């Protein structure tokens, strides 16, 4: 495909190509060989996506009823919302990549957290080893220094493994700018039309998890694109060690002391790591939006998922007691930790409210999660400590997440069902007046949209693919 200003020339489907070649020879061909696609949305149409991991209506509905999520209440009240069905295994890297591409893992290639590293594919660099040694020496990580014997080397999936275009790549072809912040599997940061901060820019629990398993954690690649963005966002990094007890007391009732070391699967440490991460990315979002509001803005918030993993049994103690009578939860712990999940939802609502200040009436706002949660234990040979502290799970059953949409083309005040993670990209392309690609696995969520969203004539509403032939 070649790009023109705010338009691309669609790939010629193979049968037409044959027809063209044949009929050029014969001197006549009825079908157009190529056509230029232009977005048909009104100029200035924008999209904001708040990617909030693990959010479920089960937690949200009571908080909405109590008036504790005013920003979500406004979006839901004058927008369309419902469950967002997902896939199993419900692992965040797989699902968020499916949301961003509109494609199944078979097509986009991100199949889990870890991939087996082929010979010569990755070598732990000296810088990487030095980072791990430093973290170990200050007590931040305790895992083995080398890969475990006999196991093939593994590493976290990275953006180079993704085989399908994400929404931000497609929009770039139409000269639209995207700011993408902390989305899963965006390390190393891609050179997109717009700006990107990768999901590994901020210290996160997967550095610990990787070390714990003796896998490779690559961090020498580009974390920020373009490079100049660093001067804006680097001063906004909130370090884990900077989180104060008062900040933790929003989520935890009673005195909080902050240990020097960080331990994976220690519930207060997990909360502290993710709070520093989310605070950093939200601050960066604000600074970037202050400079310029792009055509697509998206930020990923992880604390709602982490809080749900580690504090679920304190929010639903009766359910836990019924399922695991052998492991009772004390009333004191319910008192201390019972509000952590709710408070993180309220915190996320505040962040969304602050960033919504930058969205105008031409903006379609999407709030979504990759999956919900249910009561359960986690059993992992690689991370045995999780068995004792994880009480909320989602991987095996994939309980649905949430989808909330609000904007000029979105129906008002309706609760609808049947949405799937694959449907997000086709639906947003439609809102922007762009064709959906036949090789995407989702469909346009008509039940969420007003008829005004249909700007593309039926015969131009789809193209075979946005993927370059080489992919
Ligand atoms: Zn999770």
C-alpha cells in the first residue's frame, strides 16, 4: 500500500490483479484496480481509550450506585455500555494485543507472557545483567541469577513478535497521530506517527517475575518514541521507593510501614509497585496532552488488575470461605484490606476524569478491560509464593471485562450485550469513517453506535486487509 495525504491506496486483491493483467492485454477491464481510501469522519474526530486492566461490573456496579465513580457514571449514563467478552487463556499480553489489532492470537502472534528464545535470538546484554545485579544488591529482587538448569531460555514477549498492525499503525497510514502509553507488548517502542511510551519504561512486577523464573528481561531497546519525548516524561517517573505510607493508606486501613526490599507476591509490595507505575504513566499522559491532543490517545492502567489479584478475598470474604474453608480470612485483614480494590477503582475513575478534560465533543471515549475476575487460587510451579497470596483469578475461565463508549456517534444511555475484544478496532475504524478489513476477526458493534456512524457506503465499508503483503 502506498500512502497519500490522509488516504491510502488499498491493496489490489489477487483476483483483480489477474483480471487487470489479463484484460490490460485484452484491452478492457470493468473493475477498478485500486481506489484511494479517505477517512469519512468529520475533521477533528478523535478517540480516547482508557485501558483499565481487569475491571468488572461486579465491582463497579455497587460503586456506581454509591456515587463513587462520578466520571464513569457520566460516560455510562450518556453512552453505551456492557460486558466485553474475552478469550482464554485470559492473559493480558494476548488480549490487549487482540484488542489493539482486532485479531486472534493466531494472527497477531502474541501467545502468552513468555516465549522460548531461539538460538541467537536474544542474548542477555551486559547492561541487562548489570541492572539485575543492581536490583539484587539493593534487595529488590531475590531470584536466581542464571536460567534454571535444563529449561530453555525464555523472555517476555516484545513488540517485535507482533505480526499484525495495531490501530495506531493503521491510523498512521491516514496521517493520523496516536499517543500510546504503557500498552502491553509495546516494548521496544515503535516508530509510529505520534508518540509512544512502552510498557517497560517504568519499573514493573515483570522485572521481578522474570528474575524469579531465571528468564531474560530485555531492556536495552527503545522505551520512548521519539527520543525527544524523554526530556518531557523522564522527570515524571515515580519510583517505587518514592511511594509514601500516606499514599498506601488510601488503599490499606491502618498503619503502613514501607520495607526497603520488594518481594513478588507480597500483597502490599505488589500494590506499591503498580501504584508507582500507574502514577508515572498518568502524569506522563497529562504532560503529553498538555502539549498536543492526538487523533488517538490511549493509556493503560494496571492497578485495578493487581489489586483484584491480591485483595479479592478481602472484598468477598464469604465467597472465599465457602470455596476454601481451610484458609479462613481474619476479620482484622478484611478490615485492613477490604477496601483496596474499591479504592483503586475510585482512583482510576479520578485519573480518567482528569484526562477527560482534554477530550472535546468530537471525541469518542472508550473505557474497557481485558477480562473480569473471580474467586480462586493461583497455582504456579514457577512462582509458588502466588499460591498463598493470590485470591482473585481470571486466566483459565476468562470472565468478561467491561466496555463503555461515549461520543458523538455512540447511542445514549443503553446497556447492551454481545461485545467481544475483537470488535473494538472494527468499531473504532467505523467511527472514524474508515473501512474494516476482512482479515480482522471482529465485527462493528452496531448496538453501540447511532446510525450516523455509517459514513462509508456499503460497497466501500471493507477492504481485504491493511497488512502490507510482506507481513
Ligand atoms: Zn491479571
